[in-house]
C-alpha cells in the first residue's frame, strides 16, 4: 500500500500569506488615500508637507499599496499564519483532537481579537485575526494524513529542531544594535541584501503610516472651532504649530478637532470626544496635553506590538520554511519524501549556522577611546566602523584623526554612514563642507545620517540646504530625516500666505 505523506507546510503558508497580502494592500491603499487628502489640505493651507508633492503622487497608486502591504504580510501576516498552522498540527498530532485543547486555542483566538480592539474598534487588525486563522487551521487539517508518516522519531523531530537551535544562536547576539549590525554586516555585504535594504526604506513608511499613533507621525492636521477670541485663537494656533499640529480650515481627514467650551478645550477625533482640558493648562504644558491626545486616539498600540514581535520571530521562520521547501523539492527528485525532508532540514540548519558564523565573525566588539586612532587605520572596514561608533559615542572630533580624509572617500557604505553620524559631534574646520558632500551621497541612508548630523550640530546655516533637499527629494525616508533635522535646528512650520 502506498504510504501517504503530509503536505509541505509552505503550501498552506503561501495561501495564508496571499490572504494577508490582499488585506494589507487594501489597508495600505486606503491609508494612502487618507494621507493624500490630508497632504492636499495642508498644502492648500500653505504648509510644508512630508511627504512632499513628489511622493504624494505615489499614494494613489495600487502598486505602491501592494509593495507597502508586503510589510504587513511578512510581519503580522507571517505571525498569524505560522501560529495557525502550528495550532492545527499540535491539536491533531500531539493532543489527538482533544476538545479541551481546541477550546483553549479558541480562547487564545478570541483573546487576540479582543486585544486588538481593546482601545476601540479596528477594522483591519480584526480582519487579519478573524479571517486567516480559521482558514489556515482548516486547510492544514485537511492536508494532513489520518496517521503520521511511518518515520523514525528522530527524523521527524529533526524537521523542527533547527528552528529553536538557530533562534538560540541568534539570541546570543541580541542587543540594541542587532538590527543595524545585521544591515551593516549582512545585508549591505551583497547585492541581494542591498536590494532588500533599498526596498525596505522606500516602502515601509507607507504601511507604518496606517497604524502610527499621532506622536509617531511627522505632521498632523487639526481644526480649531468656536474659539472665544481672535487672540486666543492665535495663541492656540501658534502653540499647535510649534508641535507640528497644522491647523486647517477643512475638517476632512483631520487628526483632531479642537473646540472651545467655556474655559476648556475639547479634543475630538473621528467624531468622538476624547477629553477636555482647561485652556490655561494646555497653554502652559501643551506637550503633555498633545501626548494625551495621541494616547487617547491610538487604537493600534496592541497591533503594533504584535506586528513587531511577528517581524522578529515570524519573518525569519517564513524565510526558513521557504528555503526548506526549495531544498525539499530539489532532493525529492532523487530521494523519498522522508529522506528529502530530513536532508532539507539539515541543510537549512547548516546554511543558517554559516550565516550566523559570518555575521558573528564580522561583528566587532566596542573600540575603546584610546584605540580609536589605531582602529581607523585597520585594513578591515568593520574595525574602522567600530572606531567611528566609538568616536561618536564618546564625542571625539573625528576630523582630528589622521585617517579622516580617506574615510570620506570610502566605497564602503557602512563606513560613510557611521562617519556622517560621527560628524554630528565634530566641529573641526571643513566638516560642514564635508557633511554637505555626504548630503549628496549615492546611498539614501548616508544622506539621512548627514541630515541627522546637521540637526545635532545646531548650526542654522544648514537650514537652507536641508530645506532644499526636503522640497526636491523623491524619497519619503530622506524627507523624514530632513524634517527632523530642520526641527532640531529651530525651524518651525508657519502658514504661508
């Protein structure tokens, strides 16, 4: 009798990711349209907008929404899909369809649905959690044979063991700089990684806009209604502009409506009153009041957290399963399914271990201040980057070191990136000109770090060049850094005639 074999989990996984991609594309597209309306209103009112009009045109394109939606697909989508498939496998293989375990899983599912709506009804997070789990759970169960394949216990567990082993290895590297080090030492070291980084920084701001809190947005719009006197109106108007809340006349698409009621200000959002605060308290401490507005109107805090966790855990596992499926079907051409699955698992572990070893070897320890000069002359760019990090952290003037001129001409992107950051604390002659040179670097991340450095140096002379970059750049990420730098330099939004 022919032995039955379970389908590879990448099949149901792909189907689940396809569902989340459809949802994510619609979510990001609608968010983009709302942002487009907001930018149009702000532009008409005479404000400088971020993103600018060059990027605003892309907000109406479905391709932009699709590419931006990939972020949700491979973060929260990956997490939901993997959890659904794992629950189906555990319920059937480990607990033999126990009704108590099924009820437990249903309680977790219901709890997640409640959690993403705990601060107010959220349509798209609810759709992700409501649609995907039951569909994938059912597909996984139907694809599994009635009895497990007749393989020895060790080979069966070998399919799962590499994932926790690799997770433990990478956990040893976990710290606050891990993601940046992954970009510098792993992604920027090859063509495919460079393409991924470029894609990430170009398209992830679109989905991020869909679930940011007000505090996390670059600019916000608001409408002032029924303010008691022109003088009070002007006072409140100026205060809001100081905190990047742009008062506009049109109420369409605004983030908040602020009205005057006796001696208090009433804050509303999406047609609901959020809170009231005495006018005197708002004017004396607007930062606290506006932070409260952000928290009161934020419905996506739980969803953001789950998305971040899914990105850290779900995305690597999805990559692992894709690679495992590719190897499995290659080995299947000359071997039986059981052996092919085992070989694919072993190969995935070896590839993962080799990647870890490459990363760990190139991740340099912190360079002491006494060794910065020597490290800058190292033949390894990783050591030179570590020296640049040390110089910036310890506020050392990098322009005083002998190797400084060569650093400016380096073809290594991470080196130019960290040089720009180190120049944030430098006041050496000519460093202003050098930062202007880095402001036109071919790499978007280097340009952004040059803007950051200008902002930290507090030299108003840089306002002109950065403002010009913000208005002419076609890259939203670059504009974001330009706006932050302008604000650090003391520039503020003012309504133009």
